C-alpha cells in the first residue's frame, strides 16, 4: 500500500495490489474510516497536478491512520511486512 501511495500521482492504483490488503485490514479494524478514505481517494484518478497532489495527501494521511504500531501485533509482523510492500 505504501508503494501505491508513492505511485498514485501518475498511476491508477485502485486495483494494483491494494484491494486485498485494504479489504483484509478493513475486516480487522474497528475504525473503518481510514480505509474508506483511502478507497474514496483512489476513485477519482486524474493526472492533473493539483488533483494528483490532493489524492496523494489524502492517501498518505489515510495510510498513516491505517498502520499504527499496534497493527503488527494484530496481524503478525511477517504479514504486516507483506502488506506494507504491496
């Protein structure tokens, strides 16, 4: 998912490696809002610079809320490392 955030300014990242990890995390999370914000931000893909930057900022903020330190304890460190690479 971190790679998707890096690529989101120039690529449509909705289905490239984020669907399964995001759905998995959404099932585990009590607060679904960060995942919902992440999905919503990927819906309006446009390479126009202001829109691309706004999308990056929303995705980056949502990702920061999705992956607090305790996710490793919830999902297991190995699984979290796999999710972080997608």
